[in-house]
C-alpha cells in the first residue's frame, strides 16, 4: 500500500475507532509524514518496505539533528502504533515497530503554585469581578473552576451549561478519548459560576445565538482554548516559579494540593480522568519534593 495512503488510513482509524483528539492526530500525522519523507530518501514509498532498520535509521537521524528525547519518544510511539496497525490490517507481513525503542523522555516535575499564590490570584480576580465587568466576572469563574476541578483547558471551554449541576455542584465534561466524567467543584467556584451565569454570561451573549457552552468570548461565541491560555499566562507571568504558564498549571496545582491534604491517589486519578494510575503518581513525587524543600528551608539541621 502507498505509504502516504497508509498514513491517511491509520489517521482515520485513530480518529474514528480510537477517538483520538485533534491535537494528538495532528502530532501523529506530522511524525509519520516525517517518517515517510525519510523513507523516500531510502527509496521506500510503500508500507511493505517499512522495516526495523529503516525505523532505527529514522530515529537516529532525529537524534543527530538534536531532537529532544520527548520528541524521539513520541516519534517511536507513533511508528509503533502505525506498524502494529499495518500488520493487523494485512498491509505488512510483520510488525517491525514491535522491537523499536527510543530514549526515555526526560521527566520534569510540573509547575505547582503555592496555596498563598492561588489565594492571592483568586482574591485579585474577585476584586476586579466585583466591579461588574462581564469579562472579569467570567475570568474569575474560569480560574475558580480550573483550580476547583483540576480540569483540562479543552474540558473547560467545551463544558456546557446543560451539563452543569449547580445544586449538586458538579459538571460533566468530555475528556480525552471522548470519555465523559462528572467532577465536583467547591463553594467558592459555585459562587463564582452563579455570579457569571446569572448576569455576565447574558451580557456577553447579547443577541447572538446561544452556543450552549458555559464560557463565552467577547462576541458571544464559545471561548477558545487560546483565550484561556492568554488569561492564565497573564496571571502567572510575574509569579516566581519555573515551568509552563498555561492552564495546566492549575490542574497540576489542584492535584498536588489534594494529595498534600490527604486525598486518596485513586480518587485524584478519577478526578483528573487519567486512564492509568501511573500518570497520576507524578503528583506524589511533586508532593515529596515540596516536603523536602520545606524541610530544607525550615529545619535547623537540614
């Protein structure tokens, strides 16, 4: 089968059968297109010509070009999934990617805000929201919900008014792989959402058709992930601390604070929507590092 046609078929499989997100599909397509380009330089343009030597050569080229370990690990994962699908679909005699290995991606601890920092940010947003500008009221509700429920940014912007249970203080969201889950939020987030939904949202909507999503932009349409990224980046830019300054910082922070407070790891896994407990366990390392740092700063004989 033509290699580019095979990549298209695999992408359709990931989208329709596996429910991969648009962002993941874009990354896999890009990786496999790069593989096809490398294969073409060796005279291979058919899926049957993909073998372990070619795959290793592709990764080696990336390594010598200075690609990060995380990128090489993603390349390897994309290739393994692709060759496994080729074998299962009958487009190749075997699965050469089964033996493909890549360097382990460097694991960096996620950025976590202190409770004092979170309180300061939310207090500042509440002061601005008290003036009554619709966008300020909305922004307070977004950050309260991000921190209260440890949601992904895509889940926040995709959440719908109909899926919000204000009495039980829960919201139903659509996570990775189109998996639905119901997550709780606390009283401060509920108060911020009430203030937004009962006034500011109607002002933002105006005479536009209601898209049904909770959070709206200035034109009354569904808020974009980019807009939330810009909001969070603006809030975190002057705060001390290293690491990314996007909405995931609040997700990491919420998970870590829950574990610091004694929450069960599996309960945190369910809240975050992680398929594997191993993914959630990174936050136990964060908690341990925070404990050691507190010890170093506070103990007289540290």
